[in-house]
C-alpha cells in the first residue's frame, strides 16, 4: 500500500506510467487498473510481470517491453 500512498500525492496529468513487477504467481493482479484509478489523468500502459524465479532468463522479454 505504500506505493499507492505515494501515487495519491502527485498530479499525474499528462504523464505515462509503465507498471512492472516480479512475482511468484500473482502477476500484476489488476495493478494497471488500480493505478489508473489512483493516477487520474495518467496514461497507464500494459504492465510487465516477471516471475521472480525466472528473472535471470527474462532479459529478452524485458528488452521487448522497454
């Protein structure tokens, strides 16, 4: 929840947010939608979720996303 507290404090109008995370099964779990709801005026792109146990093999996936 600390991230949402941070996000609530700023004016995101005209900004673009690129969500990403590591996980062990939950993926982004609606994070893109939640960020869009909190960051009024921001464009939120399709996020990237990398399973933590495969991070060391995710280089190409990350490069394509960036």
